[in-house]
C-alpha cells in the first residue's frame, strides 16, 4: 500500500497554531455578521506534519459532498461562507439558520457513518459559547480512536500510536475510496 503522506508541505506547531488563530478570527467575524446563525466548521483530523496534499484534498472534498447531502436530506439550508485550501489543511465553514443541536446531530451521524467520516472533525458553534457543542452535551458517546476502541482524545494525548500507523490507516481509506 502506497502512503499518501509522501508529498505535502510539513507543518510545524507554530504553523498549526497560526491556522488555529486564523480560524478563530474568521469565526468571530462570521458571528459578528450573523449573530443568530449556527456555524459548522469542517476539517480533517490528520496526524503528523503533512496536513494537506492532493490526496487529502480528494478525501476532504468527497467527505464534504457527503455531509452537504446529509444536510440537504434533513432539509437544512446551508451557506458555504468560506473554504480554505492551505498547507495546514482544507477547511469549510458553513452557516445555517438551524438549531445548533440539530446541526450537531447531523454532524455526529456524518462523523460516525463510515471510515471516511471518522477522519473528519465537524464542529458546531454558536455565538458567545466558548467551545464547540460537544457530543456529551447531546448524550452521545465520545469518539473512538481509528486504531483501537479507546477514546480518541486519550490516544492522541498519550501518543499511544505511532504517526505512521495512523497515516497508514488513512492511506488505506484513500485506497478504498479512490481505487
């Protein structure tokens, strides 16, 4: 199996933090323009220094098309207000005039639907709340690691798995989706 992580611009911790600051600034701007809206911020969870390349972009675009279809099936009208394609990763920002809890339910179903959805982080935010709406607030279980059944955050914090193991898993998903 060929790794999809052999190309791309490696990202340092300062690069990732700069992207996080840029994301927060855009979210603040969007809420100042749309204070009653629900923001759906969609990105891939990619371990290691390579966060974007043509393969990851294909996975991102296919996943976003699936999520958009899921939103349409629910009858939710959404607006893609910004789409990033940066070395730090692809990211889409959608505004909806739907209750955040309803949007989060669709996001959870998308993230849990299949292996591709599991690669995504679909955060749902509302103005004046310090963090994204959590799964636990809706009575949903925490996300599980790609490789084992432990909570994903626990594995990430403890660095239980090698980056190459996680990248191999993602490369395998790419092969399944595009072969």
